[in-house]
């Protein structure tokens, strides 16, 4: 539906334990030329699309999952010593099964960090499930009409980056993210005890970019701390690794984020004068 609405090519990759990296990126195959000889020809994989759905991504082995790393970061695929550019725009979304289910592998932290948001998909409400049942068990064929093109999406992406953000909002974002990094100056005691690994610089970048987009969607041409606050959980929840202590106490990553949000002042004067946070600013 997204592909049709945006007039973009779409591909779906079903991740399974026997999926190989070449099944994602593509590979070189031997073909016959017009003279009867043989030559190598690159056969693109499903990653060569604009919208890529990695379905049940954590059912594949880490080796196969790593095939997405270069694609998501550099928007290129390197096969046979040659780098090939992916489509523009390029967007990967993935579904992930609970790690408690059989046949799943934990996603490497480096790969999770490539994703901007982690969104929990809950069970639908009664009204939503009623509508799902009604639509998907009938002969209705609803057509999705294009509303945007790839060029317009890229223009909107450039527009988002032009939204101004104040030094105070950047300082607030950095304060929030740097408080998750165990062993660093100014980190709260409960983070030292309950977090094993904190968020890196991509969290700051994605928080600010997401906040700029949210501001535009709400009809504003500036970013405020409330935008950062609203996006903190989807941006941070897959970038924090809890300690055994936190897991044994039944804590979730969202609980840690809620506590950090509650104890980080949004007012500029309170933020800059906070004794513990001043250690972060000076680090």
C-alpha cells in the first residue's frame, strides 16, 4: 500500500534460518554471451527497491542480517568488489518476533541502531479488528491511489532538514541521550545499575530529525522539547540494553526512558544550572 501510494517499487523479504546474504543483496551469475562464451552478470536481490519489508527479521542468522548493514547505512551494496547504488528514496521497515519464540535470533546492536524507530504493534481494538475481518473476507478490491512521487518525498526530506532547531533543544537532546551511557560523567545512579549499554550518536541524530518532521506535521516551523519528549521511546527503546539486575526486577526499557524524561528539565535555565547535568556539558 505504501509503495502504491508513493508510486515506488516495493519488495518483501521473508527472513528464515536458511536465508543467505546473497538472497538479500543479489549475486553474480554465469551467463552465455552472443558469441557463445561465458561472462559474469549481476543479478540484483530484493534489496534493490525503494520500500523493503524485512518480514520476521530476527528469524535469520546474524550473518544474513548483516547483509542489511551497508544497504541501510550507505545505500549501497557491494558484491564482487563493486559497489552498486540503491534506489532513491530507500526505506527499510522490519517486523520482529518476540525473542521468546522458537527459531529467533537476537538482532545485533549495530543493526538495531540502523533503524530510526522501534514501534510496538499491539493487538487491534475491537472496532479495528471488526473492520479487518469485514474487509479481508469479502470480494472488495480497494485501490490505492498515488498521492506522492519519489521526487516529492526526497524534496520533503530536504525540507525537514531545513527546519531550525535551537541550541537549547539540541542541548536537551544530548542531555537525555548521554545520560544512558554507563560509566560517563553525570549518568544517574539507577542507569549505572540497570543499563548495560546506552545509546550512541545516531540516537541524537534521529531524535532531532524526527522532531523536525513532527513539528512540520503539527504546523510548526520550529522544534521544541516536547517533540523530543514524544519521540524518546521509539528512538531509544531499541538502543538501550538492560542489565541483569533490571531484567530480574521486571523492568522494561520504557521504564528507564520514562524515569530519564521525568528527571531531565526542559526549561533552559533549569537544564543548564542542574548540578549533575553540568558534568555532562563539561565532558
